[in-house]
C-alpha cells in the first residue's frame, strides 16, 4: 500500500514537473517571438527612413512564412531520422501522417519555429535599402524550409544521427546553429546584392547614418529581454536542478550582454574620442550572440570574458568589413551574428568548465567547436549563394537605381512609413 502511494506521488510529481517544463518552454518561445519586434526596430533605426516600411514587411513576413514552412516541412527535415517520407517529413511516433505530432513535439515545434524566423531575419538588415521584396520573400522561404532546418539537424536532435552531436560539439542555444548560419547567409547576400548607392565613393566608405537611434536602442533592449527566453528556454525543462540551470543560463546571458556593451563603449571612446551609440548597442548584441552557445557550459566569469571579447571584436569587425572589404552591411549583422557567433562557439573550447583548455581540458573541444562552427557558416553561405544566384538570373536581386534613391516604401509598398514627417535630411 505504501509503495503504491509512493509510486502515485512520484508519478504526480513527474507530471507536474513535465507540465512546468512545457509551460516554461512556451513562455520562452513567446519571448523569442517578441524578438522579431526588436530586430525590426534595430533595422529600422539603423537605416534610412524611406525604407522603414520595407524593413517592417520583411521582418513581418519572415515570421509569417517561417511559421508555415517550418511547420509543413522544416521541422520534419530538422528532426526526421531518415530521408524518406516517414522520417523526412516527421510523422508522429505512431506514423499517423506527415503533419501529426506527439505532445512534446507541439511546444518544441513552436519554440523551434521562432528560432527559425530569427535565423532568417538576420539577413534582412544586411541587405536593407536595395533588395527586391519579391526576391527576399523567396529567399526567406528557402531559408526557413531548407537552410536552417538542415543545419539544425546536425546537432539539435541530440541523437546519433546528428553528426555534430556525436562529435562532442556544444551549442546550447544557437551561436552557430542560428546566428552563425544567419551571419554566413548575410555575408553572401550582402556581397551578391552589392552596396547601396553612394556607400563607396572613390574607393572610400561613406557614412550613411541611421535615421532613429531611439528605435535602435529600444530594439536592442527588446532583444536583450527576449534573449532570456532564447537561452533560458533552451534548458528545455523547469523544476529542481533544471530550474537552477535555467536561471544560471539567464544570469550568464545578462552578464555577457552587459560586458559586451561596456567593452564596445570603452573601445569606441578611445578610438573615436566619443562613446559611439550604434557600436555600443551592437556590443550588447555581440555579447548576447557570443554567450548563446556556452551559456550552459561556462561560469559567470567565463560569460564576462566571452562578452568582453565579442564586444571588442564586433567593433573591429564592423570597421574591417566596411572599410577594408567594402561590404555594405547597414546594421552590422555579419559582425554581430556571423563573427561573434563563430567566436562564441569557439571560446567554449577555452572557457567550458568541463573540457575547456583553461580548466584542464585538451584541445579536442576547441577543434570540434572550430570546425563545427565553420561548417555551419559554409553551409549557410553555400545555400544562400545557390538560391540568390538563381534569383539573380531570373527575377533579379536589386531594385532599380531610381527606386533605391526614392525609397523602397513607395516603390515596393505604395506607402511611406512617415508620410507627414519625411524631410530631405532623414532620407
């Protein structure tokens, strides 16, 4: 009798813990969903006012297209075990059909859907102000259906079919799986689309200031908040030790963001003689991206170190890409997500409490982290090149010179974001 009561209590506790975990993942997914608003505000604020409506539409449609395509195909590609109908399109465990999911699949589907939309929207800012809306929509569909799901399948199913998982690769919440993939795609897209008119004159980079730093700052604050769900939710459970682990992840995330912002602020103060607003905001994002891979594997001190390194690196990277490589990235997406996603992944090889070089580990983890992250970047770059090459030869990538000068809001959407307040100074 006592044993039966004990078993009943254990089952009840297990059920409650499971429900709490599902609730936490759902709440975290809602926070990540809201990050789309943050990305939109950052991109709008960092670019010209005449393209604001176009940027709003691109980010909005990333979420809309990604939600449908990832549900229909992407999730199955990411978690299916075999490249046949039952596995490729992810039928339920009882093989009921292509679009049937188990109970645990439903909240994981939502969580991964908003991650997928994040990977796609990273590219938007890097090619802002000169890209055809129709071209971008097709790219977004391919990104959410194929490029991101295939990259995710290399690690996040956490089974023997995920080759990076079996190699010992660590990417807790997606410095590489999400951000380096988005950054690699952004790099190729920015190169293929080309710079904005007037960005490079006589071989020299010209500043094209964003029209609203208030929007940029608000967007970064929203992203900072949403990142607690992005990383904390990736614990995928709540209760007991999982609660301690998830809250530790959130603390590490916050510390890295804070240190990234401080590092970028101090560096620009020294280099420019003034504390640069956009670089400081990107410094916070760099810290967030950098810690995303190792937030569950490093200490608080390690988080500060990763934030510091990424906050410094993003400043040098943005300058190098703009002035030396002459690649036009209006929001710094390549540096924030690509460079810092790679750095954050690799730095686990140094700062991981279990296996990091600074904690008595060997170079094996450092090597695995390096080639794993490079594989993600290479895959995203290749996939992006193929789809954009096809689009370039068919419908084209860029709007006309006149459309770019007059603004994409009018020519692509027939309306201005600021119809009563536009001035020649903020165009």
